[in-house]
C-alpha cells in the first residue's frame, strides 16, 4: 500500500525570486509569506516600536500579534506573515508610528450625517 503525503508544496513554490528589503536585493524562495522569506534570508528586525524604538520581528506567524508590520510596495502597516512574497516586491522596515492618510471629506458625527 502506498501512502500519499498529507502536505505537498504548490507547484513552483520553491522557485527562487528576487525582492528588495530596505533597498537591498534579496533572493528568497517563493510560495512563502513575506515574514517567512525574510526570516530565512537572515532578516531579524522588521520594525521598531513607536515609543522606545525597540526592534521587533515576527512572533506568532498567524496574524494575531502585529509584531511583523512592514511597508510593502509603499503600503505601510502590512502584516508580513499574512502576505505571500512576490517577485520584485519592495519591502521596508517600519520605523515608529505611521501617519494616518489625510481625510478627503468633512467628518460626520454619525452614519446619518447629523
């Protein structure tokens, strides 16, 4: 009787791809989260805390702790453990607090506009 493996890699998942981290080129394996790819490449500091500047890196690897926040392709505060790494991605460590985007319209007090 032959057994079928319970888990199999997706086709092409182990193909090397090129990304950038803090303007430094990296070659990583595809088919993984950004966090897993960066950790495997030896990156151990993903962001700094807003108050003390303490270094942070992934902790839970499932989107619960927010320790792995980075800027991906110009979008800040992305959970790197929840995003699949793609060819050509530009990733930057997140330093301190992020600014909120500007509000386009006048704020309303409640959903009814009163």
